[in-house]
C-alpha cells in the first residue's frame, strides 16, 4: 500500500509542478512579449539590437545556471555550511532541487528569451527593411544570426558551467540567500 501512496504523491507533485511551470511560463511570456514588442517598436535600430543582444545573453546566462546546478557536487557546500559561509545552505537547496531549478532557468527563462529574441529579430528586420528601403527579406539572415549566437553561446556556456559549477552555484546561492 505504501508504494502506491508514494507513487501517487510523486505523480501529484509532478502534475502540480507542470501546472506551476505552465502558468508561470504563460504569464512571463505575455508580460515579456508585450513589453519587448512595445519597447522595440518605439526604438531605433541600434537600441533594439542592444536589447536583442541582452535578451540572448540572459538566455545563455540562465542556461549556464541550470547546467551548473545539475552538475555541482553538494558535498563541496557542506564544508562551507559548517563554516557558516553565506549562501552555502541555499546552494545545497539549489542542488537538491536541481531538476526544478534547471527547468526554471534553462527551460522557462531560457526558452522565453529564445522566443523573445526571435520576435525582436523580426521587428528589427522590419525596421531595417523600412529604414534602408531594402527589398531583400533580411529576416532570414537576422534570424540565422540570432539562432547561431544563441546555440553557440549555450554550447560555450555548458562547458563553462561544467568547469565552474561550484563557483556558479555558490554565487547564485549567495545572491538568492540574501535576506
């Protein structure tokens, strides 16, 4: 009987997590899409490109955190926790919840940034086409550049996350652990 109860609790927990992630992603996507679309529409090309680069960087940055949390060794933080190092207990919690932390960082935030960067790239393409009276559809080129920057940045970031997972998780733990 206990095994069925544990399985049911785990299934319910996963369903609740799915619902939380779905609703959070939906709300954040609407907010960020609305803000970025309206902001980009009113900006000139150069500031719009800067926002695009920032959006790509944010996606890569959170992907690095997501990977670092999944590969970090919890034992390294126990010694820090016994010395009462700030952020060490939070770092342990992050590692113990690594699948959820990685899901939020890499999937929710990372994927929202990916969608936003695509939308921003489309708006920038339109601005470039209108500003310079270009008849060639430049959107394909800009979309390819954005995709290449995102994918290669995340590939580079994964290596950094693996090599420096302890440091990355510790910094995140210190930032989150501040009260």
